C-alpha cells in the first residue's frame, strides 16, 4: 500500500496531468539555476507549467489516462511541461531553439497532444507547427483569396471600359479646337 505522501502526490499529478491536453516529457539534469529559470520563464510566457515528477507516480497517472509509457521515457530526473494543446507546441519550440540545444541538458523523451502519445522525434516535430493565430490567418487567407479574385475579375471588365472611354475622350478633347 502506498504511503500517504505518494497518494497525495499521485492525486496532485492526476489533477494537473489528467486534464492537460498537451505535454512534453523531458529529462532535466545538470542545469544551472539560471538556465533553469530562463527555461521556465520562456515556457511561462505562454501559460506552460513545468513540474519535476516522480517517475513511477507519473507513469501510473498516464497509464490511468490510457498511455502505456515505457520505463525508458521516465528514467532519471524527469520534468513534464503541460497545459493546453498549444503548450506542447510552445514547449517543443523552446526546446528546439539554439539556446536549449547549446545547453544540451534538456532531452525530450516524449509527449502528449490531444490524447495521442508522441515519441521524442514527433514531439520535437511539433516545433514546426505554427501557432494558433498564424493558422487562423492562413485559413482566412485561403477563404478570402477566391472571393478577392472574383471581385478583381468582375471589376476588370468595367475598369477596362472606363479607361477606354477616358482615352477616347482625351483623344477627342486634344483634337477639338479650344475657343
């Protein structure tokens, strides 16, 4: 039977990780305090929370959510970055920046996005996904493009006619004697 501390921690992990739509699981070891604070500040800007977890308890909580995570993912000192679905994308972007790679002490082990478990490679691939506002702008551009083309096409005939009449008027006006 687990002791009281483990049960309380497991309940706390259930509350935090149980409702998270996006997670990045990574190994954190050997960072200086300054590097750790910089990393956490970059994540906190977008609402991503970071928690160092006990491996067995975190595996148990993820198993209750339906994710069978291998022991290789939860080995060593492990932290979980969690929050909304965009949290996993932002965490992957932060971890793929040159600063984080230069430190070399943050190793991505896996992640969760929208109830799908991702391996380390796919988790890092999330860094290439644009943020929500960029996707919205691209979608609006796709929707707006055909309408704009149609309006331009319809206006081109009338505009051409007006330019032709104006050119004819200018030509006649130049040929007519001024009184």
